[in-house]
C-alpha cells in the first residue's frame, strides 16, 4: 500500500532518535533518496511480502502483528516518534530471505520516513562499516550457535531416550530369557514324570483320560480369572488342604500355581473322579508341570509382546518409515512419546491421560511434534523433580475453537511471573547450569507456530503449570525450513 507523498525536512528527520547523530550532509542524502509518506488508517505492508522498504514513524500510531494459526495476533502497538520496522535486515543482502517478518497497519493518519531497502543497506554499510560487521557477526553467529546447540540438544535427548529404551527393553528380555530357562527345566521334568506314569500299571484308557485332562487344564490356564490378593490367599488355603487330604504332602507348594492357573477344588474333584486313586498324586504332579509350562509360555509371550510394542513405539516416535508431512493421530504420538520417556518419568510421577478420543486427526510433521511433546514432558518432569520428586503429569487433549488443544500439566513449583515472557527465548533457561541449553522451548515454539501455524502458550501458578499447544484441524501449505527458523523475537 502506498501513502501520500509529503515534503521531507532534514531537520524533522534529524529530530528522530535514530538519526539524531547524523551530519547535515547525511540527513540531506536521506531526504533526497528517501521520502515522507502519509498513510491513512489501514494496512501498510503484509507479513511474508518482499521487504522493499525501511519505515521510521514521524507521527501517528503503528500496530505490528503476526499470523498465528490463521489469525492476526498483535505483538506491538506504539505511538513513539522514531519507532521503526520493515526491512531492518537489508544490510545482510541475499544471504537471508528479505521478507517482512510481520504485518504493519496504522490506526490513525500516520507519517513515515520511508527508505528503500537497497538505499538503507548502502548507507548503513557506508556510514557504519564496523557496526555492520558486528551486526553480521552477531546475526550469523547467533544462528550458527543456535543450530549447533540445537543439534547438541537433540543428541542429548536421543541419548536419554536410547538409555530409557534400553532399560525398558532389558526387563522383558531378561524375563523372557529367565522364563525360557525355567521352561526347559519344567519340560524335562514333565517328560520324566510321563515316563514314570507310562511304566506304571496303568491302562490305555487311564492314560488317554490323563491326556484329555491335560488338554482341558491347558485351556483353563488361558482363561484364568484375575483374583484379588485376599481371594487368591483364601483359594490357596483351600487347595492346600484338599491336596494334603488326597495324599500330597507338598500341596502347599502346588497350590499357588494352581490358583494362578484359575483351578479350584471343583476342578480337582473332576480330576480325582477321572483317574484311579493310586495314580492321583502322579497325575496331579504331571498336571502341575503342564500348568507351569503354560504359565511360562504366557510369560514369554507377554515379554516378547512387550518388546514388540516397544519397538513399534520407537518406530512411531522416530517416524523413520513415515512421510515427513501427513495427517496424524496425535494420541498415538503422545502415547509413543510417553512410552519412550517412561524410564525418565519414573514410578514416583503419576501420569494421567485425559484424552478426547473423538477428536479428528490433524495435518503435521509427526516426528517434529514428537520433539515438542518430548521437550514439554521433559520440562514437566524436571519441574516435578525440583519440587521433591512426587507429583502428577496430566496430558490432556480437547477441542478448542476449531483447533486441537494438547495440554501438559504438572504439579511442580510453577514458572515465576518475571520469567514467563522469556521462556520461549533462545538460550533462556531456569534449569541449573549443565542441565539445560535453553533451546527446548524455543525449538518447540518454532515447530508449533512456524511449521504448524499453531500456538504455544503457558499458564502457571505454584502447583499447576500448563503448557498448551493449539493445532489447526485443517491443512495449510507446509512451511519451508527457512521460514521455520524465525525466532520469537523476529516474530515480535
């Protein structure tokens, strides 16, 4: 949008704080190569357009805004003479993408001194060469440092996740190895017991009856009901008494296994009625080995299934076999991240999942959303640990005005009010030295706001801190990696 051309006075331009140290010759050059324009209320330039001009306000009121989740969010409003915006990085030339990082509008007739971007770059380089070198070094040095530390943070997170995954895999793997070793021993004993029975004076019909009972016992194990500790103890006492009454002196050793398999006195009565009295102890012992082998195979199945689930969760978390941008089930991403971080969360922190499963899938970059969840969960765990180590982490999803809300709530000490406006700044951290790089929330902010057109915000009081991610439910054009490098400060 163009404004109405007005006379340019070197004296008036020189009264602005930005130009107050310039010489009359320099002010004259600014007026000859720049211009003064009067803008009526309305837009001046739009975010994302090529940055062609540098604006310095002479009088009026200016409002800067950013697009967040498809909505214009006001970030600055000023009536101060000399406030500036526009092509502020023109001196960097083609080394960075020269676009407006925000939108500007005026709310009343406002006069600006307008300098073309190439002229601004030329006079800055000519009049302040040392300052330009320092600014270039600061800009690119900050970018490089941020990239390197961001990579370092990712490696640290990967190391932590690898350690947690190794720990999680070790438990079921060790259980499977232990159960396999015990199973080998039980099968050997069952073969020996079968040989003893076969050598005895038992009829073919009696042996066939034993085999049939064995099959029905194995089926019973698969359908064993879950008992409370008190119910299990009472049943063990009854089974021990029954076994001892029928000549098995070591009944107290067999009873816990039978109870775990879901057997009761009625079942044992059926066994006693199906076999002769003299072979009952041998039959009971043989059935015990059958039950133990079934239980051990169940344990092996549970352990290997657990390993399979962990591997699936690792694949889901890393998204190695998925497209980088697609429609995703946020709940699957949250579950995989919580599982991957379960070792770090530990048993002292209660995790509550308050999901609205009716929510639709959302478009996004799943691997990067998992990085956001990781950073927010890690911060919540650190906050709870700093408050003594016991607390609750609540992960909630809900619909919020046509957007999906993903909220991470912890019972830690909270974020002090003086820090809340800075927690998304690069390199700012409240963690002790050596425990944080200050880039976790900065990276999360970029991923949510720049790449997903969403919102990341925090609400905090002692004992109730909530980081809220709001994601649009409809797809937008994926942002380029370059635009994803915009920082919260650049957005402002």
